[in-house]
């Protein structure tokens, strides 16, 4: 009983005396060690971005995708246990399909988020189940209300709607960077093209050049340009954004080192 | 996928009990013929927009030609609600295919080809009929095979299938088929194909009491995919003496 949960962490059906459910916290830990996933709500769409570590040189880069299409107008980016995430993706597809079959309209973004969250939450209620070790970022568009939205479903089963959100290893610095973009104010909101560049910049900011393991950047959007369908960001535009990001980071560093020299003088 | 291959409704063993449940024995709201022919560069299909309730012309704007994916067109006669269920099923499958595709990019996309849709429908129809619960339709599937050849196939409510260069269902198989057999030849131009189909639809309107002169024409081509026209009315001429003084009012067998 010397483990960190001292006996209260064996099942998600038990609270600890100070009111915590350790199994759920451990599940969140699983997400904290995985590749960074970012989402950004822009003026004319939503952008999703996941950094996929390339664990093996022999890996086919496009395999084991982290971003999935759920319905024509919505997509989900997952990080953490990818296999758990796939389960969530399948469930999300089912929810979309069932909703449309029953009501004849596309599922509203909020309903999709809530239903996915309920599904995840169920796995935190029973002693015989293991919570999901995955966070899912949901980008969706509602053709009825013409609104786009970004939500994040966490292993605990909560879902919040965001202007910008991050999960995975680099989430803390990424959140700070996202906040700096000020996208929550209408007057400083950016468009998706700019959003793609900023997300690429944030991901590259989290890595030190040549020091970290290689990774692949997966990006998708639901925006005006894609006819409000969930589509991959054009490959050449991702390339362009990454090049811009690297240059921007370099310039920033030079600027900072100049400032340091001045301080020394 | 409530529709896929499962039986609908409750099954009770047939017994002397008159409360025993029965499956669909006849369609209620029906569409009539669908005609389709291959021509040079594509496949063309036509159907009128009428759905009858028995002999009553009840719905005059029922669209019976539907695009399933950018390369596949289906047309249906028979029970209209079943046709709607079939198209919904196919569209749901197409959406699922799109969502579960290997790539997030359009340029890598590959949808189910017409031949696959046709074969899938055969499986659905045959299974349903074996469960004594058929979907009451004659379906025509047009489009392209994976190899890029134009494709035209037929499936009916009991799972019979065939492929041909021209297909006519329902009353059309009696009234339009002889015309198609006579006038069809390989490599017709788009204009010739359209004229032939319109001629057939006129004959059907004159002689099939469940047909209407308001029709739609659709084509599938490799370059443009599926294009379905808005409904339009055919010019008809009822000045023939046989129409003015039908023999039915005279002594005789009542024929024209």
C-alpha cells in the first residue's frame, strides 16, 4: 500500500478520502506524456493539429493517423493512447450517424461533444472498466446554425468548448502561446490560414531543433475554404507554414540574443 | 444500420391464429418505370416524378433518381418509402466510407464504384427476400466500374440481377423495351440517347396509367460525375383519333 494512491487508486469506482479518483488522474497522466495536440478556433473555421512522434525510422509516415473525420462537417484529433482514441472516434461516428438517421439533420456540435463526453465518462464509473487514456479535440460545424466550434473531451468525461486548447506533452507552454494569440476577442481573431501558421509555430517552439525525436505534423481544418467540410490542410500549405514557423522562431531567438548582449553592455 | 441485412418486424410462426403477423405483400405508394441506356461516354437514366397511391396520382414531385456518390446513380420504382430507405442506407455507407478513408485528402479519395454498389444492393435485396421481408423495389444502378468502363445494372426485390446496355423496369419492360431493342445501337451520342429515352417516356405516359409526363433525366460521365436534371414536362399530342374517340365507348373489346 505504499503506492501513491495508498489503496484508493485500484478502481475508478472509489474516491480517496480527499475526494479524488486516482484512476482518472492516472488516465490523464497517460495523455500528458503523448504528442502535443492543438486546436484553434479562428474567425472562419477551426484548425486541428497533432504532433505525431515517429518512433521508428522504418515507419510509413502517413500511417496511424491521429486526426479522424467523424462526419462530413466534423473531425477529431486524438492524443494519448491512440487505440483508446480510435474507440472514441468510432463512437463519435456512430453518434453522428444515429443522430442524422433519427432527426434528419446533422448533429449539433454541442450535442456531439456532450455525447462523446458521456461515453468517456461512463468508463470512469465502474470498477470493472478502465478510463480512456485519451484526450479528443473535436472540431465541428453546424450547417443549421452556421456556427463552428472547438471542444476538448478529457479522460474524466468533461467536455469544454474552447477558442484554443492543447493536450499532450507540450500543453502548458502551448496554452500560454495560444493565449497570446488573443483569438477570443473578435477584433484580434485570426483566419484559418494564419491559424495554421501559428499552430505550426507553437509546435516547433516546443521542440529544440535537432534535439528531439523526429515527428510528423498532422493538420486538418473545418472552414470556409474547405466548404465547411473536415479536410486535411493542403500538404503544400502545411509545408509553407512550417517553413514560416521555423524562420519566425529563428528571428525571435536572434532578437532575444541581441537584447541579452545589450543588457550585458 | 437498421436496414442492412437484418429482418425487420416481428416474426411469428405461421399458425391457424389469424393474429399472425404478415410482411409486406403489396406496395402502397409506388413509382413506375425507370429507363436507362449506355451511350458514348456515359450512362443515361430517366424516370417520371409521380408516386401513385393505388391508382391515384398522389405525389407529383417524387424524385426517383438519386446520386449515391460522385460516380454512382440509382433509380428506383416500386414502394417509394423502401426506395428512400435504400438511398439513405447507401448514402450512409458512402459517408462512412468517406470518414474512414485512409487519407484526409480529396485527391486520394476513392469511392465505391457502381458495380460494387450494385452488388451490395443484390446482397441486401436477396437477404431481405430470404427473410420473407423484401424491399419492394426494382433498382437500376448506373456509373463506372473500378476499371473505368461504363456500367449499367439492375436489381429487383428478390435479388435478381443483370447487366445490360439498356434497361427498362416496371411497365417500361413491356412498353419501352421493344422500342429500346429496336432503336438502341452501340456508341450513341448523348443527344441520340436522350431523344430515345424521351420517346420511350412519351409512350409510357400515353399507355401506362401510373406514369406522368413530368420527368427527370440524369447522366453519369467520367468527367462530370452524376448530373440529374430538374423535372420538366414532355410535349404530348393527344389529337390522334383513337384518343379522341376511344373504342371503349363503342361496342367491342375496349382496346384502342
